C-alpha cells in the first residue's frame, strides 16, 4: 500500500532561517506529488505540486520542492522563513494511473519565532 | 474562487446518534472527498465520489456511509456515532479531468461524540 512519511512532526525556526521539510513516499509507479499547507484557522490549501517536467517546482510564497525519483522524496524548502509561515504542512501523493485517491502524510507543524 | 462549505464548524453528539455532515461545492467539480484529520495521523480518506450516485471506499470507511444525490453535495453519515469517531472532518472537491488536479478543502467540522 502507498504511504507517505514526513520526517519531522514539529519544527521550530527563527525568522530568516532556512527550511527543509522531508517527505518520502512508498510507491513504485508514476505519481503526482503535492504539498498542502494549513495556516492557523484557515482551510487546507495547495502550496505546490509536481506531476511532470522539471523536478524542481516552485509554489506560492517562495516555497519550492524537489522531486528525486531515485530517493522517492519530495522535500519542501524555503530559503528564509517568515513568522507568517507558521502553519502545518502536509505532503501528499496519488497514483497518476490509479485515480484520485490521495494519501497524506502525518503533517509537520512549523512554528517560526519572530 | 472555489468554495467548499460544510454545514457545521462544531458538532457535539451522543454515542449511538445518527450524524449527518453535509458538504457543498460551487465549482462544478466531479470529485468529492471526505477525510478525517487527527493529530499525528494527518488526513485519512474515508470515502470519495467521482460522480453523482458513485462512491468509493477510502482507507477507513468502517462506521461511515456517504450519499451523493446531486453533483454539488456530498454527505457523510455516521449511522451510530461512537467516541472513537470524535475528530475533525474535512470535505474536499476537485475536477476529474486529471489526477494531478488540486483538491479544494472546506473549513472542517469538529465533531465530538460523548
């Protein structure tokens, strides 16, 4: 069965620090990969996604993620975090050929100190 | 803007009660999903639907049923609520054309079963 593993459940950073959140998935087929974010009191929303082409994808608010197929990874990065990046981040994967069932990771809570 | 609305933000029910959670989307999306969100477990798919009157089981369908009589509306039913169904329930929708289409989420319903 597919699974998604997020390495850190809680991350605390100071403003201007660099961020990298790890995500690994287990699935041998062709996948679509997503990062969703949930800001305090707000809906889950898409941050970025990868489905084909350049494995380095850029999303909203200066976030980017790199798909490394050989490592089954899709890590999220931001060079300099802001207090407003405090949120919970979810990595997700679905099978490109198998329909719409999407598997989410457990989430990483990021707290950015001002 | 896509809007996904859920009938209640907070709900308190007693063990054994029948519970209805309603979700409505206004963007003519074919796909609709019900997840539950629990700390440390991320989002887990309960059921999804890719068309009116169609439904597919997700990873944790036990104790739940769904109904999709109209394209814009997807209902989650707890036939006999139990305390282990206390959770945050999220509804989402997406276009069916591609598996990489993002899901749009509602605000969630926090259900407490006493």
